[in-house]
């Protein structure tokens, strides 16, 4: 995995956290980077250091109509897009029954539909280039469910299903797709980027207790360094044959192994019933 030329990145949600550190790592190695940020003036803290290689654009990920405009700005500035990192997103911690549409629909608008629309906006450029790499940020929650994260898991599972299919559709065009599944990193995910909505029935008392402790237990104590996440993505996009999935972090690798083993064991236990619907010859 060796860098062979200067690349152009487009990274969504790069104000802070994993997006910020990915932009920083790409800039430090000499690449051109366009980022979307929530700051209404489009400002970014790295702009002064890299005035010629950083383009920062304001975008609310729910404003899907502006995705094409953002991509056009990047193409005018840098001539194309080699790597799209769909990073913009936030978490929601709440029990499934108690989560209304006013909470879960905005989550999907950002975490899934925003990702899909940005991808659609970038693909014409990558098809013309006959090259590119789309990196879609999922989560360990996109690989396995977790109490209190039902709709967040659902949005990330949607990212995974979409990305698997996208990879099949784009392979013959020289465009790679990788689903990145981070575990816990010391970013704002368990802090400001996590919306909490616990209310309601005592039937869920034990579950509520478990999820209510999440922020205190995790925030600032996650096992992975977000600065190293950016470096890992740089290595990923330099690979000639990148993986479809890449869990990142010890906890992510552990969870994927456990979930894979659990699914395989359950399949074996229920194979007879699974095959019971076949047509009698």
C-alpha cells in the first residue's frame, strides 16, 4: 500500500471528530482536500495552514439539493474527485418504542439519505475518470444491533446494504467502495454528537439504566485514537484492492468476530427449518 500520486478528497462532516482527522492526515501527506462543514461561513480550522489545498464548504447534510452544487465547486477547484468519504452523521440513543418519527426521520436524512445523495452527485465524475474510491462511514452498529441504538443501527445497516450493492454496480468501472465500521474513538460521538431521548415505561427500566450510563462510561474513554483513524484511511485508499468492509479499532474487530460466529452458529442450529420450504420433487 504505497501512495503513488496526489489525490483529491471530498470529506463530509469534517468540522471535528473522524472527518477532521481524516482531512488533517490527507493534507499532511500532500493531498488536496475538500470538506463540508456546518459552520455557516464555511470556515475550517485547517484553512490557514493549507490555503491552496483545502477547500471548505458549508453544507447541512439534510440539504440534499445542494450536494450537486458542492461537488461542482470541488471539481472547479481541483479538477475532479478521487476519494469520497461520506462521514457526516450523528448518533441517537433511545429505545425503539419510545422514539417518534420526529427523532428518527432526521437521523435517516443525515446518516443515510445525505450519504446516498452525495454519492449520486460524485459518481458522474468518477465514471468519467474510470476511477475513484467511495468510503462510506458505517459503524459497528451497522454490523450488529445494540440496545438503545435501534434507529442508529437501522440507518447504518441501510448504509451497509446500499454500499454492498453499490460496490457490485461500480466494480467494472474501476470504482471501489469500502464500508468502514469504526468502534469507539475519542471523538464527540458519545458527547455532543449523540442525541439522547430516554422517556416512558418502566417495562424498559433495565434497558434504560444500561443506555443511560453509556455517555458517562464511554465519553473520553473510548479505546481508539481518532488521529490514527485518519492515518488508517490514508492507508486504505492507497490499497490496489481495498476491502469491501473494514472494521477499525480493537472493539470493532472483536464485535465483528463475535457476531459472525453467532450468526454461523444460529444458522447451523436452524438449518432444518430453514430448508423445510423446498419444493417436493
